[in-house]
């Protein structure tokens, strides 16, 4: 496990995306690189750059 020392968690709006399943039926070990690329591309299509980074400090407290 990576160290979480100094990790701060704050409330924020979260967007969860459920994609259609990608079938692995009939795939072999040789198909792993292409499958990884397909999954990565599918996730990247819905990535929102504005959502990354460290959020502003909470004004709630």
C-alpha cells in the first residue's frame, strides 16, 4: 500500500461513470495489451480534466 501520510480528504462532487462491459470471451494472454488499450481509451473518453487536482480548502469549517 502506498503511504497516505499527509493525505487530506475533502467533500467534493463526484461523477461515477458505468461503461458497457467489454467482453473478454475468447481472448488469450496475447490479447492483454490490446484489451488494456481499449479499456484505457474508454475511460479517457469520459475523463473531465477540470476534475483533477487538489480541491480548494473547505469553507465549511
